[in-house]
C-alpha cells in the first residue's frame, strides 16, 4: 500500500503525512514535488516546480520523511532530464503520471534507470495500447515496472474518472505478468468512494494500492477533495488487508477457460448430436 498526499507542501506536512501513513500500516509514502496541472491558473504546481534547485529541495523533504519512518518513497516525474536528480535524491520509485502515459521521450529515458517505475494508464488509452506504451519502457530489458489503473474518460461526470475494474482483471488474469496497482483516488475523485473502489480493484486483480491521504485534506493544495482523512486511511488499510486475504483464498476457485477448453473441444461433435440432433 502506497499512501500519502497528492503533493509535498512543506517539511512539517510531509513528516506528519509520513507518520499517519506509517501508523495506518501502509508500506510506502507517496507525494508529488512537481505537479502536472491541466490549467495554468491553478496556482500550485508543487514545491519543486520553479527550477532544479527547488526540485532537489522538495525531493529531499519526502526522502527524509520516508527514511524517518522506514518507508520507501514514490514520486512523480515530469521531465526526462530530471531522472538523475530523482536517482541522486534517493527517491525509491518513480511515478509516470496519467498525462505522461505516452510520453515517448520520458519512457525511453526511463529504460535505463534501475529504479522501479509505476506507470499510470492514460485516461483515454485503450487497455492494449497502454500496455504497448509500458513495453516501450521495457524493451531494453527493464522489468521492475508496476501497472496502474487510475480511471479513464467515460460518459460519467459524477466521478472524476471511471475506474476500469475490467481492465485490472484483464491485466492481472490475461494480458500481463506485471503487478497492477489500483488508484481509486484519481479513479473516483470523491473521498467517500475511494474505500469501496479500492477494495473492488483488489478483488479484480490489483496487488498494489495507491491512495491519497493528508493530515487535513480540507486544506490540501491539490486534490484535497479526494484525499482520505487519517481515520479513513487506517480503516482502508485494514479492509484492504482483509480483501487481499479473501482474494487469495478465492483465487483457488478461479478456473481459466484454457484448462477446460480441450475437454469441451473433444466432445463438440457428440454434444452437437445430443443437444441439437445435428
Ligand atoms: C497524482 O498521482 O497525484 C496524479 C496527478 O495522478 P494522475 O497522473 O493519475 O492524474
Ligand atoms: Mn493527485
């Protein structure tokens, strides 16, 4: 479970966030230092958005918070030229955000980092097209990659995006051997829907949870409306653990068709005669 604020906002904020993530029982700390914003008028693009020095200072804050509480850190990257800055700062896992899901230059550059990468699915990328963008990053042999379903564009306007639970199942049970993360924070964009949608993602095949939580989401500088209150994160970690155990148990009942098909193929003619007399 990877949890933390949408963005790193101050030293005290990320330290408090790290404490609450740790106390909730999650394993990794997330937080963006440069934020990709869809409007130039949003006002907040992250502590590290002005220049490389500010990026280094921002990364140092989350790395310090993670280390203080014994948690690896996950931080989004925007610019391929910044990969060494993330590596040198001691970030443990790089996030490719939704808007960069098919950023060719960035994905090519990430081929050569030894850091794991969590690659979010673009919100208008078809299931298989997304996997091809993921494969772009892996063509030189990189294997430490985590898929992430964070919601796609659809007819629904009530939720921020539509969490594509069917594709989570397709990634895990059919199309890929990579671990799959569910991000129901961006997938729903509604704090009170994050808990049930995360559990649905785990049941569908996710083995990693990415979730936004904040010491006080009501004053968060980005994505506060979807950030969990500390109490909610604690409850979600407990529920996610139980859901994971349940899925592992129920997976024993999962019967892939390929195992059965051979037997049914062998009796097709006999069944045609018996069922349709033809
Ligand atoms: C985020 O993780 O804070 C984020 C901006 O996510 P996405 O790229 O999925 O919108
Ligand atoms: Mn966010």
